[in-house]
C-alpha cells in the first residue's frame, strides 16, 4: 500500500491476493448458488430422471423394468389418454380466448376514468385471488342441479338448467364458466398496459379523423399486444394443467367427461403406481404445451408490436 | 384532449357552430359514460354474486337452503355452521400446519430469492446472462415433468408425509420471485454500491445493508405472492401428505366435503369462506403491492 501511494498510476486494490474483479465473480456465483443447486436437482436432474422413467415400468418401490418404447406405444393407443387430450383441449381452446376477451373488455371499461375505479377493479379481481380448492368447493354448490345458485337463477327466468357436473355434456362447460369467473386475473396487467400507451398517439389519431373504433384497432390493440401475448401464453400453460376442479368436483366423471390430462397423470402415477406410464403422460403434456407456446411465439412476429423494435 | 381544444379556440369564426354541436356531444358523452358505469356495475355483480351466495348459504337453515325462489337474507342467522365443523375435523391443527408452512416459506423465499436476485442484478460474473436466460425459461416449464422424480427424491429422503416437501424447495429460490426482485434491484443506482465499497463494505454487506432495505416494497410483493400461493396450494399437499395430522387447510376442506362425512352444504360453505378470508383480506389491504408486483414482472414479460 505504501508503495502504491508513491506511484502515479493507480494500482488495483488487492485484498487476500484476489483482484476486485475476481472477488466479484466469486461473490456472484455464491449468491446464485441456492438457485443453481435447486435448478440442478429439482429441474435439470429431475427432468433427465423423468425422461429416463418414460422407458421403464416402475412403482418406484420394488424396482425398475426396462420396457423401451412400451409406455409410449401404450399411451398413443390408450383411449382414456385420447379422451383426456380431447377434454383438456376443449376446455383450453374455449376458456383461453373468451377469458382474454373478457379481461380486455373489463380493463378497457375501467380505463375510461370511471368514478371509484379502484373499487370496481377490486371486485373484478377478487375471484382470481382465491384459486384452488376453495373455489372448487364453492362452485360445486353453485352448480348443484337443485339448490345451486346457477340453476335457481335460471329457474327464476323460466329455464330448467342442466345437471351440470353430473351431465356428460355440461360438465366441461361448467368448468369453463368457472374458469371464466377468474378472467379478471388479467385486468391488472391490461390496465397497466393501457396506462402506458402514450396519450399523444390518440391525440394525433383524433386530429387525423380516426374514430373510436379505428383508434382501438390501430393504436390500443397494437400497443397492448405484448400484454395480450403474455396473457395468452400464461393462459395456455395454465389451462392445459387444469386439475383441481376435475379431481375435487367430478373425479374425472361422469364417464370420464372431465378426465383432464393432469388428472389422468395423477391417477396413473399416484393412485395406480404406474410411474413410468405417468411420466410418459407428463412428457406428452409438456410437448403439447411447448408446441403451443412455440406456435404462439412464432406467430407473435406478425401480431405483437414492441415499441422501439425494428421490424425485420 | 388538449390539442383539439386549443385548435377550437383558435378557429374563432366557427365558435358558435362548434358550441351548439358541443352541447349535444357533451350530453351524448355523459350518457355513454353513465351507461358504461351501469354496465361495469352489473358485470361486477356477476363476479361477486358467488361470494355473496356463499355468505348467505353459510348461515341458512336446511329448509331455507332448499327453498325456491331462493332466499338471500335468511330469517334466522345460523352461526352454528361456523362452529360445528371444528368438532367434526381438527381444523385448528390444519390451520396450524398451514401457518407453519407459510411462516417458513416467507422467510425462505425472502432470503433465498433476494440473494440470488442480488447476484443477477448487481454482480458481474461469467455466464450471468446465459444463466439468467435459463432461469427465465424455467418459469415457462410446467412442473408436472419434474413431479415424479421430485416425489421419488423426497420419498428416498423419508420426507413424504411431512411438511418438509412443502417447505424445503422454497429455500432454493423461486424463478418468478427472483425475476421480480432482480427487475426491481436493477433500478437501484449503482453509485450506492460504489459509495459503499469505498466505505469498505463487501458484497454481502452491500446486499444486506443497502439493497435489502431499499427493496422492502418488492420484498413485500413477493411475500404476498408466496403467502397466497402457499395458502391456496392444493396440489403439493395432495401429493406429499397422507396422514391427517399433517393436513393443511386445503386438504382439510376436501376432507370435510368428502362423501363419507355427509357434511351439510352450509357447513362446507362456512368453512370455505373462513379458509378464503385471509387471502381476500391480504389482497384488499395490500392491493397496492399486488399491482406493483404484477406491473414489475408483467409489462417486461
């Protein structure tokens, strides 16, 4: 240190023989260590192990029997697995777009500077805070054919409602209604997105004579497209994993009308102890979600507009 | 809004014509806003009705539950539906277990996610961007692929049927919380770190003494998210816990509803409402944090 004082050129301060740069590097790795370990064990390791399990028949207790592609060929031909694909896709492809539209409509309405905006926002958002079992319990009774809220309301206007959860035809629509009840979940994000659109864009459009509708399609939708994109991805991932309702409200019935992929996976693995087969289903579900996500990502180049991005 | 108004004033010749036109426009605008308000109010009724119905059902007599047309305000308030379930099932034990999980996980997520986020946000090391990209991609990864191996690992460790599988993973940080905190920490000026370094602070004391106090708001956000997640979580307890003395409230509710017990609807509604209340209260009271957290992560995503 005393030597350094005498020199003109500054010398890097050294502590315990390591440069500042190297110390920062070590500190950085130490900081992210918890996540790194978790990632290696619970994500990377687990995924490899899971991929391996696809080729075995195992109950995890008595041993592993190699079956090659046995689980996969069995799965492709399994009518129940096919049924679960249909059920889950039906649920997802109806719920996600309607839910996006409702979330967007509510956000647009709330963004008009209405009185007590925060109050309305809270009311619409409330159902999304209470996910999981409690919501399933509540809706089980809402859908009760005789004393449930829905059929009683329908009867007031003279309609005899269906038997919802115990009807093969109406059980999935019941899940969809319940799913749509939570579509307020996207309004906070939509509102934030709407509020970040610069007002000068609307002013300029007004001067150019654009009406409300033109402004909506040519300014609001493009400027909000990254938010819509995000909600779409999250909606697809979430809806393909629909599980709690199916287990609690219908146990997959009636006649497997609500057998979702996740429920089938759970049944095969944790109820029938066929963990190899269950892993095969997990990977099938993973591939479906990945394919859909990639599809949306690829399509995003066409319809998602990022401010400041140069178009290729 | 302001530019057209300015232009209107500038074109004084047409002012009279404009004014007559404006009266009509103002009325139309007022009417459409009123209509919008009515629609928004009606829509919110649809969203809130199931809650209201749950409250109403939980205090009805059996006769009134069955009655048509439905009674919204029961003639006698039957509060015993809120007491009876506690004799049927050990709900205080379920709540105690849930609170243990929540308490450990709040500490766990705040400590682990913040230190990892600090590393990613403030320190330079080789491979940082690549590792962060991997972290982001794990947020997209549906958990069912890792479910069976994780179960196998916990079974081998002898943790199945204890609260450990619900707690220990949280201490490795969650990708979402790390991402949220990292976005927040990026906004803290780097000059603070430099000043602290000159004062002789090491990296860990910068984390603990400077970044953590500044990140209080963001830590509040992740605490709320973690609380909501653990309180509502049904899947993990379902997978890992079999014996009733380790049940969380989510499993307790399901047991109450199971066909073997023949629990009356009013009691199920009452206990569901009780179970929902903490999360609803936390959301209503801490809404500002909720919104902040969603904005920090969402808009960037």
